[in-house]
């Protein structure tokens, strides 16, 4: 699941309205709608604005439920 999908699920589960989030963040409501529907990229700045405005633990949105498929190693 992508970050915008987790964010959208969180917002729906809390019963929050996009207009409320738009007012709190300054992100236009139509832009917010496009972000939450995957029609527009979620920038790091917008994500931070939403997390701060809603007082969300970033781990609740960013955390992946699955383990990484590849391990990163330093072979230098």
C-alpha cells in the first residue's frame, strides 16, 4: 500500500473531511483530493503539513506492513 493510500485510509477511519484538512494545511481542497486519490503526487512538504496539522504519528502513515525484499549493503 502506498503512502497516499495509507493517509487516505487514516483520514476516512477518523471521519475527517477534506475541507477541514485543507483549512488546517493550506493545501487547496481539489489538490488534496487528487493527492488522496493518487491522481497527483504527494510531496514531502504536503505530507509533513498534513501530519503536523492532524497531529499524526508519522510512523502510522509511513510504516510499511511488509519486510523489504532486498537488503542494502555497503560493498565498498
